C-alpha cells in the first residue's frame, strides 16, 4: 500500500476517534510546587493508549528535504507532526516548537538529537489532544475522574448515583458547622456567592450551580 503524506492529501477519509475521557487519575503525575506545580502524563502512556484505542493511526513527522526540523522566520526550529491512517491518508500538519526546559524556542543551529527526540514525544502528546482529544483534560486543566474511564459494555457499567443538590448542600452545611464558627461560616458563604456572582435573595447555596457546590465541598473536605 502506498502511504501519502499531508503534502499529498490533507484530511483523512477515516473518521477520527474521540478519545476524551480515556485517561485515568493514576496515569497523571505532578511535578513542581506552588505556582509552578503542573500535571503531566508520560508520553509512553499516551502511546500505549493510542496503540490500544486507535491502532490504525500512526504518528509521523513531515520532513523538510529529509530534515525533521523546520526553520521558523526568527531562526528557531519546530516539528511538523501528523497522524497517518492505515488506509494511507493523513491528518493535517501539527506544528510544534522545539523548546528548552523553560518553554523557550531553541535556535535552529543549537538543536541536536536530544532536543528533536524530546520534542517528538511532546508533540505526540499535544497532537493526540488536538486530533483525538486524548488527554485534553490536562491541557484544558479540567478535573479527571475515574468514573468515565474504562470502556465497558453498558450492561456491566454500574454508575454511582449522583447526589442531589439538596444532599450536597447538607454536606456543605455539616462541614461548615464542624469547621467554622457561625459568623465565619456565613462570611465564607457570602464570599463564595460574590465570587460566583450569586446576587439573588434567599439561600446563596441553593442559588449556586452543582459545579460550584462541588467546588465548595472539595475545598471544605481539604481544609
């Protein structure tokens, strides 16, 4: 079978899989601390998930006359990655800057084998999120839950009952009573209502969305 590069064909004829919700909490690691704290996944895990969930897609690099590194107008270098399907067609190109540990683009002349291989793995992860939504939660800074991970036949999947809004409010009130004095609890709720732009009369907690209530509950549990 003859394989075509994005230079020959831009969009694959095969529908791309949507792999959002595939990664699990145990696959996510943290490095750094404070404002420099960041979540990441090992590139090998991303590759394993692609091989498992989308084995017909292969990550490739478009070359510039045989050179995998392309030169930007300001003299720095970048890669052009893409996924190729077994049917021979490809996705569009995905540019990815070759950067140092400070996330600064590296000058073309200073790029070596280590920078190319490191950036190849990083670009694989970024392109997987771009084309397949694999691991997009990390890039979008969204919470990763274990409840939607494993793909199991629906008849085998037992979803835990989602607590009602009233139940969540009751848990919040119980934690407030246990951890804060009455005036502190009232002030805390008012501050959160102001943060979430809750301006109506009556109970501020009842006017908050389920998402906001869950945020309050997590904060109190971690306090």
